[in-house]
């Protein structure tokens, strides 16, 4: 891959902000516009930008394909795990308020919802990244 | 846990999908057992749920403890559970069948992904059956459709990819129509809960917007169910997909479209609407009748076994919709019963086709000479499946034909009666040709591949389905006991 | 008398089915297959025989197998009417099992497991048709009969056989669809389909609909090979001789004729049939078939085809008998089922014997064959005389009753048809006998001897049985027929 200082520098500067924004969108999903799906996609776009700037091999080294798989599964486990936790505490699936935390019911609900959003965000991010990585491998051989 | 069963049946395959992904990364061999055990667990859960439905009538579940119509509600009644059991039973058998059959058809590095997508598809179809929320239904419809596109194109060779792409395009068009329909409904009523919609819609029955929404639904669902002449994606997809996937598509995926159609026609809109205000049933029945004849005629013209079965599926979908379209209790029972029957017999036949390909690589009917001797058990399953498709008593195919024909007589629809009876003769033409090649013509040497039957993991699901063709035919009262009140409750208004 | 509940009829049907499964599973062991087949035939006959004393006492045996669909039960009901047919097919299965073994040994048969299994299933279906308690059961086994006989028709696997098989299916599956249609309408109109003496349709339909329904039934029972729906039968003669003998002279075709009788007597009812004028149509069809088929038979040189056309004619005797709607006519028709079966099977068996020992199929080549194979041709002669209706063979009695029936009904033209048919029968049978015995043996026949024992004995046995039943017609068939007719008339 050809070295391109401008793109690399801009990316280096941009990526943390994109990721931060993604986290913001994910965490504010429970109370405002946004949520796991949108945040996850934004997060994935940071990786995609990274791939464009530094090449797929670099990303592969930093984030192995197995990690992507693990992250996508982890996200789902968080989501389903919280849902089932609610069942275990006697409420319905995703009936957050039943989980006994030392805060008020409304706060519990908000907190758990954010966890769920994080889970969704992780999965979406991982899946989007993996799709992009697959496509880029197919197009240009190993690079 | 009993009260949470409606949501558990959806969550189990969702967790399983990713567990098999992780398991598959650890060791490729783990993916299959995880998937299989998962569907087995899910099937058990569905059986438990059946017990509850039989006791309580309708099981309701509010997701996240939000009350409907604000929250998403899962509603399981007899129709849902009946469809769910069919889907899971077939998924289980297809999963078992896939263990050996995908070996040749799908690259090995894709096997883990195959089972993940497989389970996602199962999660999607399960979600469709249990949900009582029309937008949720759309989401699950998309999950399962996307999974289906992927599975179709997962095989080796480019043809599957092209077929999968065509399927994707048609499926997405259909999804757009459905989404537009849902959007219109939401715009009109502000609710997405099916029961709520059915309650608030009647005063709006003359509204043009509602009619537009309804047309969107009909078109979208017709593509999903491959109703003639919107079936064009189907033959390629069924033919070029790996054998397991063909079986899965023809049994599970096609049924979910039919189920969604029945739900939306009768539970969101009502009989009153579809008969009185927007007389679409007559139109649908005629299309279905044409589908039956056209599907059979096109099947006669095919030389490729899987393609022939695919066209026959077009006709069989017509059977189900014809039963639904005649809007009387007997025909409706016949149509709903045929969902099970078609799943059982077509699943069996696609597995047989897959077994022939697995052993010999032959896809063309002319090449199957003398298979009766080389693969006796596979061919025996073929005979039972074929007889059932023709509708010879006491197989399942006859039972639905009986109900449909009685329904046609009751409705006074002589043309439909003739179509139903004539189509069994047409299917005799193309299935008998197949049997003639398999049993009564001697093979002419030059046989590549081994002889003998396929390995047990492929043989057993096939024989289970063949046995089901006979058993559900002889003991047809078992499925009937589940669906007997369904037709009545769907047709409540008439 | 109260009908007796007993599973015996059900077991009698189950035995051949189980035998078929066993035969298929042991497909590599020829002797075992033959043993199963023979044992099953004996067992089945014994089971049917158990029912005979019960029915003779005037009691009827019923067994409800399964409630299949609402309003459509799978049930068995044995009365004198059905027992005649059941006895005929099960008793002849034994002899034809023996005959098949001999024939297949002599012919170096292949695919024997398929052959014997399909044979057993066909017999089981014929039995079930005989003992069906309702139209639904009859229909189901009628269809199974069609399917199970297909492998037998195409057994040789030649191109000709495949073509014949396709024609066979085209006719009989289409017929099956018509029968289903009739069944559905009966169910719709009468709300049921149980066989009830006196019929169930009366009062449920207009004359017009009854006539239409009668027509669809008639097409549905195309197995009775009435003209013009007969041409599958001569075509099906490509099958091996045991198949032609038992199935296409007895079980399959009689299932059609028997079904038509059942439907006229127990679904339409005699009164409705005569009120709607159904009998006249049937008399016409049957008479035409009887006469035309005889002329067709005259023109055939292939012995099996000539016998096939003769069968077509004789089957219409049964239709004719029931169309007369008089007690004597129906009794005659019922009697003709077993009597014709015994005689015709003799003829087919002997045709097979000739084929086995000389390879000849055409009558013109059989000059002097009677001198080389006197026993075979003796049996043939007995059968031929019987079919023509001459005493002292059993064919005489059924024809006598039919003639009485036609006089009773005042249908003198029918009497003329019967008489001229006898003359025609003689016209196509006697030349064969003359050629066989009086002509000088051809060169090729020099040194040919009698057929193998295993095929010869069944032929002689059925010939002797036809003679015996001619000498003592009363037991059991005449008695059963009389009982059946009494029951139909509403008597005790």
C-alpha cells in the first residue's frame, strides 16, 4: 500500500473522535435518539476508515478475525444474558426493573438498557467490520 | 420457566447461532453438534409450549413487561404453534441431514458460518410465528430472508451466487412492499400490535389509504410465497442451493411466507374486509389455481430433478393459498393441513434428490436409471414422497386433497375442484416418469461414485419424513386435533 | 342379527401387507420369498374361511379400523355380498402363488421380491375392496390396487412394457380421480358414505344429479373394463402370466365390477337406480361391450389378448346382471364373480403353461399342441366350455341365473344378447381347441412335453374346481349369493 501522509494523519486524528461519538450514541440510546444499532455502525466505520488508511493487514494484526467473532458473540450474550437474568429474577424477558440493584427501579431500567445497547453495539460493530473485511479480502486477494 | 416459553423459543437459536460460531472457531467440528442440540432444545421448548396452548388456548407474553399495544407482544395460539412445530421439526431434520451433505457442496472453511446462518434463519422463522406485533414480524421476516439469501449462495460454483442474488433482489423488493404496507397502517392507526390493529381498523375499512396498504401487503407477500407469476426467483434458488438448503427453503422458508400471509389477511385485516370491502380472495384463489396448473406443467417440462421439485413447489404453494382463498372452513382446514403435508413430502423429496447428488453427482432425471437397486432405501423414500405428492391414499397428500376438494364443492367452485383433481394427475405424470427411471429402467454401467445408500445421518431424516408421509396420513387426526379450531377462529366473521 | 365385531377381516388384510414387507426385506433369498408368499396366501385364505360360517349363519362381521377423517372412516364389514369376492380372490391367491413360483423358475425371473411383494399388496387391496364397509375404504384400496399392480405390468422392463404401464396408469389413475370425485359428491350430498342396503342417496339429489353421479362412478370403475374404457386391459397383457391370470382376470377387474355392484346396490339403492333410469344406460353399455368384445376376441391371434377380450365381455355380464335390478339377475352377477374367476384363471394358467414349455403365444402356431400337452389342453378345454356357459361347468349356472333375471325383468333383448354371446364365445374358443387337438403337430413342437409340474398342477386344480362347482354349485357361492340378494331385498 502506498504511504499517504495526509490520509494517515487525518485518520489518526479522526478515529478517536469517531469512536467517542459512537460510544456517545450507544450510551444515549436509552434516553434520546440513537442506540446500539446506529452506534455500532459508527464504530465500525472507524475501523473501515482505518482499513482504508493503513491497509487490511494492519487491521488484521490489531484485531484478529477470531476477536471479531468473539465480540459479535459477546454482544449477543450480553443482550440475551440480561434478558434471561430478568427472567431469573421473576420478571418477563427484558423486564429490567426486577433486577435488584441498590438504586431505584427507574435507574435500574436505564442502566440495564444501556448494557443491552452496549451489547447490541458490539455485535453490530463486529458484524459490520467482518463483512467489510471479507469483502476487501475477496476484492484484492490478501490486501 | 414455563411462562417464558414464547420468548425462549426465539432466544435459544439466537444464542445458539453465536455459540456455534464461537465453538466453530475453537474447532470446526463443534459447530454441528452445537447447532443440532440447540434446535433440539428449541423443539422441546416448542412441545412444552404446545401443551400450554392446548390447555390455555392463547398464550400471551409481553416483552420487557411493556403492556401491549405499546410493547411488543408475543401471542401463541393454535395456528402459531402448529406452524412452529412444523418449522422446527423440519429444521431439526434438515440440520441432521446437513452434517454429511454439506461436506461436498460447501467449502469446509464456511461450515461454521453455515450453521450460524442456519440458526439465525431458524430464529427468524420462529420469531415470525410467535410474534403478535406486525413490525416485529417484518424484522424477523428480514432476518430469516437475509439468512436464506446467504444460504442459497453458500454452495460451490457461481450459479448459486447468481440465484442467491436474484433471490435477494426479489426478496428485498417484497420486503419494501411489506414495510410500506406496515408504514401505511401505522400512519392510519398509530399502532403495530396485530390484535390492536384488528380492533381499530374496522371503521377505516373504506379508507383508500388502507386499501393501498393492503395492496402493498398482498404484492409483498405474494413475492415471498412465490405465488405465480411472481415465482421467478424460486426455481433457480431451489435448484442451485446446496441440498440441505433446498430442503430448508421448500419446507421452512416457504411456509413462513404462507403463515405471514394468513396472519395478515385474517388476523390483522379480517375476513369481513378481505371478502366484503376489498374482495381479494376470489382473485387470490384464481391466481392460486393458475399456479397449481402452471407449476405442474412447468414441472413436467423439467429434466433436472431439483428444478422439477422446485416447480412442483410453485404448484403446491398454490394448493395452500387456494385452500385459504376459498374462505370456507373445509378448504381452509385443507390449506392449513397442506402446510404440514407439503413440508413433510417436499422435504423428503429434496433430501432424496440431495442423496442422489451426494452419491452419484447426477442431477438429471435421465441419469437416475437403476437407482432403485443401487440405493434401495433412498429410492423407497422417493416412492413414498412421490405417491404422497400425487395424492394416493393413505398418504398425507391425499388428506389435504380431500379437504380442499370438499371445500371446493361446498363453495360451489367447480373450476377449482377440477383444478385440484386434475393437478394430481399432472403430478402423476412427472413423478411417475421419475419412478420409471429409478425403478424400471436398468442402469447402463458407467457409474461413477460409490454404490449403496447414503450415510445414516442423511438417510435417517429422509426416512423419518417418508414415514411421516404415511403416519400423518393414516393418523391425520393428530394434526387435525390441533388445527381443527383454527379455521373456525380465522373465519370468525363468516 | 347383530353384526359381530371381530378383527379377523382386518388381520386377513394385514397378513399380505406384512408378507410384502418381509418379502422386500429378504430380497436376496429367493426360496424364502417364495415361502413367505405361499404361507401368506394360505394364512389369508384360512382367515377368510373363518368368516364363512359366521356369514352363513346370517351374522355380519364388522371391524372399525380407524377414524381417518371426520365423516370418513376406515372400516370393514363382511357380508355375504362381499365374502363372495373375498373368498374368490383369497382362494385363487394360493394356486397362483404356486403357479408364480413354477412360472418364475421356468422363466428365470428377475426382481422377484418386487414381484411377490406387489402381488401380495394387490391381493390385500382386492380383499379390502371386497370387505369395505364404506365407499371411502373401498376408494382407498381401489387406488392402492392400481398402484401396486403397476410394477407387475411393467415387470419385464421392456420398452413395450413401459408403454403399457403408462397406458395402464393413465386409464386407472384418471378413473381413480373420477371415483374420488364421486366419493366427494356422495359425501357432500348424503353426508356420509357407509354402504347401506337400500342406498343412501335417495331423497338427497335430483334425478339429474343422480345420473351425473352415476356416470362419474361408472368412469371411476373403469377397472371393470367396459367399452370404450377397456383398452388398458389387453395392453396390460404384457405382464407375466400369473399377473394376467390372477389380477387381470380376477382381482383387479373384478374389483371394478364388484365396486360398481356395491355402489348400485348400497349407495344408489335399487329403487333410486330404477327410478332415475340408470339401469337402462348400464344395460346398454354392458350389452354393447359383451357383443363387441366378442368380435374383437375373434380377431386376436395372440392367445392372451384373446382371453383378455373375452374377460372384457364376461365382466360386462356382471354389470348386466346388476343392471337388471332383479333378485335373480343380481344373484347371477354375484355368482359370475367367482365362477368366471375360476374358469378364466384356468385359461390363463394354461396359456402360461404353453408359453413356459413351448414359448408360443399365437394361436395360429399352436397346431396339434393338445397332443403334446394333453393335460394342459384338457384343462383349457374345460375352462373354455365353462366360459361359453355349457353344463356341467359352473359358468352354466351364473348364465342361467342371468337369463332368468332378464326374463324376470321382462328384458327380452338382454336374453338375446346373452344367448348370442354364448354362441360368439364358442366361436372364438372352439377353433383353438380344434387346432390344438385335431391339427397335426408342427415340426417345432416335436419333442415338447407337458409343462413343469408346478405350473401344471394349479391349472388342473382350477379346472377341476370349476367342474366341481358346476356339479355342486350350492356351497358356498350360490348360498351366499342367495343370502346377499335376500339381504338386499330387506329380508332376514
